[in-house]
C-alpha cells in the first residue's frame, strides 16, 4: 500500500442502519456489519467509514448525537464496537468513524442544561439570541428547510440550528466545546479507530456578528454563499486536531465533509498540517459530460497538487440520489454508472464508495407515509429527502428482507432487487459487483493506479482518456461518455465496463488497458 495509507485508499461508506441487521429489529447494527466483514474484504476496499452509531434520538438518523462516547443500544454496545474494530483490523481493514461537531442532539445533556435555566453555564455552548423585530435574530435558513432558529419558549430567546430543530448548533468559540471534542477524539483514537469523517466540517464557527446572508433561489447544493460559515478559526482548529491525531501511531486521519465548490478554497483545509482529505463534491455532482468532468478533474488536481494533498473522489453517499438514477435510471442509467466506476477508481488519490453503489442499486421511490427523512417533513414534501438512497442492502434471497434482517426492514426494499442481491451478483461475472471487485483487485495490484503520475491523452470530443504511470507500467483509462465510439487504447485490455467487441468502446463505456514499458 502507498504510504501513508490514506493517500490512495478506497473506503466503503457503511450507512449503519442499512448494512446488515443481526438481531431482527429491522435496523442494521454493529454486529451485523461485523458478520459481513468478509464481504467487505473480498470487495477489495482498504477500509470502512461508519456513519454515526452513537446514542441518538434519531431525528436525523444518528446525526443528532446525545452522547459522543457510547453506542446506541439499537446498534449494539461498546464491546460490539471493539469486536468489530478488532476483527476489521485482523482482516487488514481500516475503520473510520463519523464525528458530528457542528451540533448535538437537543437531548444531549449540554442542551438540556442550556434550556433548563438562562444562567446555566452550558447555555453558552450554544447560540441563544434574542429575536429581531418580533422574529428570529437573522434571516438564516436551515439546510433542511424553514428558519435556522427556533424559539425557546421558556426564555423567549431563539437558538440556532443549521439542520433540524433537534440539532442545535454548538458555539465553537466556547473553549469548553473545543476541549470536550478533544476528549471525544481521544476516546475513539484510544480505542483504535483509524480516523474520522468530520460532519459539515466547514460550518463549525459562525461569524461573530451573525450577519444576514443572501440565499440564492433555489438554495444551491454548495455552501460557498454561506459567508458566515467557513470562518478562519477552522484552520487552527484542524491544525490542532491533526497534531492530536499525530500523537498516535498508525497514520490516523481526517476526511472533511466540506460542501463548497471552490476547489482552491477547499484545498486550504488539506494543507500539510491540516486535514488529510476532503470529499470532492463538485465531482460527485458533475453531469455525465466529458468536458465538465475534465474541467473538474483538472481544477481539483491543480488545487490539491499545489498544497501537496491527495484528492478524494466520490460519486455517491447517504445524502444524494443513487448514481444510476441520476444518470437517467434503468439500463440507460446503469451503463454510465458502470463506466463512472472505472473512472472513479482510476483517478489519482483516495476514493469513497457508498455501500450499495458496488451493486449498482438505484434510488428507491418511498411512499410518503413511510418516509423518514426530516427534509421531507420540514419542506412539506416539496423535497423528497434522502430515504431513497438509504434502503437496506439486499444480501440474498428475495423480498421482503433479502437477508438484511429476519424482521421488517426499516425502509421497504423493492421486490425488483432479486437480481441485484449480493448472492445473485456474486455468481454473475457481468454484474456490477463483479466489475467493482475486478477493478479494486487491479487497483490493489497496480502501483500505477494507486500512485502513478497522471497525464491526459488527446481524445475525441465526448470522451476522456488518461494514463497513470509508475515504474515500468502504464494503465490507460478510456471513457466514452457520448461519442459514437472510441478507439480502445493500445495494450492489454484489463477490464471494461461492458464486453468490448472489436477494439472500439461504445457510448457510456469505459475500459482500462495496460502497457508494459
Ligand atoms: C451531513 C450528513 O451527511 C447528513 O446526513 C446530515 O443530515 C447533516 N450533515 C447534518 O448532520
């Protein structure tokens, strides 16, 4: 593996509620994940990222944490966590956990204290403010819809929540908040985790003047317009976290969820003494368009190379519509999604794969009465929310639970997934799972793919062709997005997203070839 490991790692994101259920309550849990580690290993990734499994009332499915140093009984116990970690490490898999520092649950003891009386010291950990002209203190809106302020009836003041009202924002200017999170990081580092994914990492500090912000309509996917966030105080904070993690052996790491489009600004968070990685959301949201992708790839590489950082390529996560559906759905969406997998895994840097992506799962239409995401409710159904990409993993058998649980899955699983279960795909060499496994095995065995130099090759409009080279080996990745066809590059054909006839790649196809030099 390249050193340090995270520079070229491929991490499987596990949405804990949806991966595997060990106790029949219909919700995934830590022991369920543990039982499926052999699958993860065989897939060929370097590690897993676990979404929050801490005690939580579940207003935002775990991103509302009421105790940062324990496990929610729905998901298991600390012993289950330790067993999962030990077994993952035994298999050579890294484990990253989610840290949610921007907000707590409204059920966290700090917030309960804060609300109990206006002079409780814990109140200063949050942003309570008097209203303005009979309304909230400023014009901020929540990412989940509606105002970002809720009136605390008892005191007559409002409190800030960039997400749901059950997720009050912490005031990071308060020294105790900072000190407590250092303890929380140490708690998990001491247990042996390999790193953290930092939730809304660009939002922790708010401008002290809490100035009004002009929200574009419609609200953009990216937060660049949020001028009261992305505060300069973040950089010294992340430097101190980096120092703290570097006290531990084993190259512990941070990956920031920094939802901004400006790659140069983004790269400032991954300067050598700050975070190691930051998700590239511009790449995730890019259209299936050769020029647009080329520009994003170049901008990312230029910005990240300039600070000596590794880029992190990502196409799916638990907050966005599944890729084949974004590409149009059905066969017409699945073909480019397969090609995109070969693009993703050939780009220089780290890559993140969201569990189910390797199965080519599509977004699921969830009936309104079964929806769970607060976004759906806070926007009165105007925004469907994220339930459709969080449907549990189909492991085997058929409906209703596909081996995910012996009970009733927390979200309904479509009967049409029979051909997409892990068992069905395992025995089908043409499956999406087989493609991911083959690509990951090749990447694992190829220094060129993991750490080689990157060079574009000239190619016709509507296509992308680049090579990765390291001592003695060149791997060429050719992607035909929308040209009539693309001449397959010279060399040995290693892998193609669909079977290749002759030496031409059809539209919505990608291939890797190898040239030994
Ligand atoms: C980003 C997480 O990915 C998302 O699922 C969550 O709702 C928000 N942060 C708030 O924590």
